[in-house]
C-alpha cells in the first residue's frame, strides 16, 4: 500500500495550487504506489513507471508500469488503478506446458506475444498517462512533476505528448510530503537501525591487532544480516563507510595499537535506509584524539538538546557549531550536522541540519544527528544516531553508548 499520507498530500497540493502529482523517479513511484517500479527504470529515463496522485484524497492513486512489473504491483498494491505497457522482457504463464506448441499457445492466450520495444516505449507510456488524466478529469489541470529527477529531453517529450497540462515542478512538495513519515515508514527505519546496530556489536567483537578493514566490514554485515533473519525480516540492502587508522584512503588498513576506527553504517528495509555511526580505538587514544572526541560529544549533546518540535534545523546546526567553538575548534566547519532519512536515492534526505535551512522539526520526522571529524594523518571520529521526532522531543532508535570505546580491554 502507498506510504503517502493523503490528507497531508491534499493540504500541500491545495497550498501549492496543484490538482495532482505525477511522479517518475523510481523511489517516488514506490513511495506513492507501495510496490517496486520494476527493472524498466534501470535506463534512468522517465516514463517506464509513473504514479498519479490526485490532490483529492478520495480519488484512487493510479500507475503506469511495465507488464513485467505488473504482477508484483497487483499482488502488493491491489487497490492501485494500474495500466501496463510492454517492455523488452517476454514472459508468460507456462504452467502445465510440455511442448513448444503449448508454449506458443500460452503466449497467444495471455497476450504476451508479439513484437516488443528495445527497452520500453516512452510514447506509449505517456499515452497511458494521458488516458488516465482524461478519465480523471485532469486533462487541463495544473500538475506537479518531480522535475528534480526528470531528464530535460523526457520533460520536453511529456509536454508535447500531453500539451493541455500546466506542468510545474512538484519536487519541493514531494520533499515536504516525504519528510514526515507514516507509521509503516517509521517501523522500517526502526528495524533498519536496529540491524545496523547489531552489526556494530559484531564489528566491535572482531577488533584485534592485525584484523583488516575488509574483515571488519564483513563482520558488520554478518551481524546485521543475522539480526534481521533472527527477528523475522530481511534487508533490501546495506552500506558501510569504515576507516581504520590515520590514512583515510587506505582500504587495506589493519588494526594496530592506538588505531582509531570509525564505522558509519546503515541497512535498508524495503528501500528505507538507516544511518548511524560509532567510533572505537584499540588501546588508549592519543591526547589529541581524546580532545577531539570530547568536543564531538559536547557538540552532539548540544544538538540533541535542540532536537524537538518547533525548533529550526538551522538552530541545531548553530548549537553544534557553537559548541565546537567553545571547545577551541575555531576553524572547524561543517556544512550539515545531519539530515532526514527514508527511502530516497541516497542515504541522506532533505532537510538537513545546516546553517541555511529554513525548515522546522515536526513530529513524525526521522532524522540522523551526526558529529563527525576527519583528518588525513589523524583518522576519523564520528557520533551519529537516528531519532524519531515525537510530540515532546526525540526518541533514539538505538541503544549503543556513544563513548569512544577502547576495544583492547
């Protein structure tokens, strides 16, 4: 089912003067429809998967998708008004077929036979969208499209194919819609955070002199996958940025006494990515490392103290940067101290805890607050946790302590 809060979407569309949203980005399609857009989106062009979200919350969401993806979409999201187009992949139900003649008959019976496009037919996809808009009384509407994704050539083709529409950029509205999460989205992010945290526990247990960075990465992944399997869910992806020792570019580094270990990690559940980080040291940290980490702890605490509804994202950035200044780091600058998380293209989603942000924290947001420090010849240190913004403050989704832990004891 769709992850869109239709009441919020209706309000935002009304404020923007939009009659509907038409979404082309694969992640936006999945957000609107509740099912994957299918492999036809791998070409990075607009049209293979299209979601139509009417501003009227009582009107059904509709979609254009490939015949290859249709089965999964109908199974996962049966309420979606789905129109299909042919792609290069031919497939038919061959249950019971034993001869070539029966295979051919199965294709004819299903309508899956006949010539197919090289990849997908963009013109046909736009025709199906035009049909949907006409049926819904939106043939002359003002509609927002996610132009931050859409290639310029595809947008020109869309305007020519459906000229009666007043097409505008709906990307800002989509960002604002996505920044407040539904209960289902929050649960995915919570599971992802817990799996990533379990991986950090496994990573810490694997640290000893001579262990390689790649071995630590493998230990982290194993811990995350084991946690997910043991708790009845699966991961749709995982990522890690781990550094060991003073050379931040050395992917062949091994653990040595005094080595700083930074693990910035995340797992994905149904396309929703967690984001968190911990720092470790094998043995006693250098005096400078201890001073840096103490400053990061203070900055993180300052940011966390401002993490509540009604506060601006910029105020969190200001509090954390001011804390670093009080601890003597007059030349430390950071473009952002964290961000929203969710089911976007990358790990980090808008809005950001930056000096220029004009956004305000709201209940239902899920954000990652981070205090990092990187220095070639020094190493990396980082504290990062994932929080759900509640009516009264912030709820941390993980439980690991945030101290610089000596793994030699």
